[in-house]
C-alpha cells in the first residue's frame, strides 16, 4: 500500500524517520507480545524499564556521554528548562552570563532574571540576530555560576561553529534544534537540554544531560518537580514520565545507531545543508540573510525580493508536497528546517522546486 507522505520542513514538531513510524505502527497494539500497547504499560513494569534504560544507553553511546553525567527524561519542554537551569544552578554567586543570539535566548534570559543576577555578555540583536558573536573567556565573569548559550537558533538560522571556552565556568546549552545532528564533546558542557520535538521524538519529552556535581544545589523552596535531584535520584521515574515519547525516542536512537551514529548523521546533514546553501548562493531570486560563518545546518531561512513572491512560494510549494516553508513571523520570508529525518531527496526536491519557481516568476 502507498502511504501518503510529504516533505515537511516544519521547525518543530517535525518529520520522524519513516522506519521509526512504521515500527511504532507495527507494535502499536501489541508490544513485544505483551498484549498491550506501550501507551498502556505501567511505567514501573519490566517492559517499560527495558525501554527507558535502553533509550538512555543508546543516547549515551551515540553522544559518548561521560559516566559523570546523568541523563534525565523530563517534561515541560525546553521552556521549562529556562527556569529549571537558574533555579538549580544559581548556587553560589547567584550570577549567570548569557549570550543573546535570538528569540529563544531572549526567553531564557527573561526567565533567568527572575532568579538571579543575569548579565548579557554578547548579543547579535544589533544585526537582527544574523550572526553569532565572538565569545572568549575574558568576557566571562569567573564568579558566574554558569554561562548559557543557544547552540542553534531555530528561528534565525544561526549556529555556534565553535563551543566557547568559558575558563572553567559551567557551560549550559539549549540544544533543542541541533542535538544529535553532529558530533559534540559533551565534556565541554555542564548541562545540555533539548525539547524532543525536532531530532529526538514527539513533543512532550525533554532531555537533560547534566554533570553530577551540578545536581543538588536547588533551594529548599524549589518545587520538587523542578529539582534535577528528584529526577536524577529516581531514574526519571519520580512520577509518570512521558512513556510513549521515551519509547519513540528509543526507536529514533536505534535508527541513528544503525545509520552509523552521529559521525555519519553529521556527514549527511552537512551535505544536505551545503546543497541548499550552494543553490542560494547562485540564485537570482533567493538569498540567505545569515552571515556565512554563522549558518545553521538545521534551519535555513531564505528570502525572495518581495512579500508577494514569498506568499506565492509557500502556497505553490505546499501544492507540490513541500510543507511548512513559511518563515517565522518575526523574520518573514521562508525557512526550511532540515533536521535528521529530512531525507536528502527532500532537500533536492525543494531545490528543484525553487529553480522552477525562479524561472516561472523571473522578471
Ligand atoms: N529553544 C529552542 C532553540 C527552540 O527551538 C525551541 C522550540 O521549540 C524552544 C527552546 C522551546 O521549546 P519547547 O516548545 O519545548 O518549550
């Protein structure tokens, strides 16, 4: 049977690998001959224990997570981490340094200001967040409890090429839109967090990778569910976790592992992004608004000469099976989010469509 599938360029929730969806479909009603769906399993059952411990081990292997880091499966999205990070990590000086590289950074900064003395040490707001500012350790307050960056800026289409040296101050990263897209050195970070709905699985699950010494500093008044210690001590089973999301995440981790891990995924992602950026470079109609050395390989915004052409593009692309290409309302134009599950053929189909659109609408 032919199943209808489109190339979905949504910034999130976004595409999942087709083999993952097919496996979930096959197991939906009767998981591992239990006569139950994963959705119906007790989170304390043996079958679910195997799922959550298996998911954690796969993620540890994929990202090469050192033993002195905990992996937590929580809820509340990356937005809840905007509060949990300062609540738990502002333990000594109650000072934190943030880098402002876009809309999500701004939200993280705004939230952290509720809990401590937040300083913005660098910002690209002066140029519409179209670049990543240079950071060196001399800009960082050595007394700060942590430094926060957004490694990939989903809306603006920028990404840190190099992980800044923070001179020993713990580095916290919002990796919601580029986790698992390339190899990273986890040991350079104190804490990494990501909402699942781009490269991990369904919305509703949030992954936190935290160095053990950063756990346990939350004040008495910290709500139990917002304390990393609660989730760390209970193996993410203090209360009912998002069980189905964790199951799908495990299938995604298996898919990534079979594909060859992050080294291979990174190669594919770089190739996909290069195809699109190379096309934009020579196009007479479309261009990237992002500075070359700051470009994301996950989210690629592009603009045409007019709002009318933008609107026509999004509409005609949808009719051609290329979905959700409208840019974020704060940026305008178009944006192609090409996360791990977007096949190379999807990017090629987009480029072919752009070529034809350009010919059709040439002045
Ligand atoms: N941070 C980044 C970089 C994002 O792209 C998003 C978007 O989903 C968020 C934070 C917010 O995540 P959530 O919707 O999971 O709270």
